[in-house]
C-alpha cells in the first residue's frame, strides 16, 4: 500500500487522452467463412489494404479482426476497405 500511496501522490490522475503516437486499435468481427475473402489469393487483398493505409491487421480464426495504427482515420479507411470486400 505504501507504494500505491506514493504513486498516487506523484500522479494523482491518469491522463485525459492518449499520446498521439499511441496505437489506436479498432476491432471488428466477420463471419469466419469470409476470412479467405478478406485475405485473398496469396494475401493479395489484405496486403493491398495494409499497403494503402499503413495499418497492421491481425485476423483471428473466430473472425475477429484487429486493425491498428497511430492514425484513427487510417484505421477507419482500412475498415471501409474490408467491408467493401464483404
């Protein structure tokens, strides 16, 4: 408890907003049967989206897609491109 009290006196509250350099993560869920459509042949579709937007995209087997970058507008652009495929 002593450590927590010391921390609280040094930093009384968390920051109101994240650093502009902190990655923003957008999550969406698709039908797992559509994963192959999103990836495309030899990863062509997904790699094009990554190249165009500069985001990182991770796809889980359950259809959960994580889109991350430091720019929220690029996350949204990547999401729109993914939705067009579906």
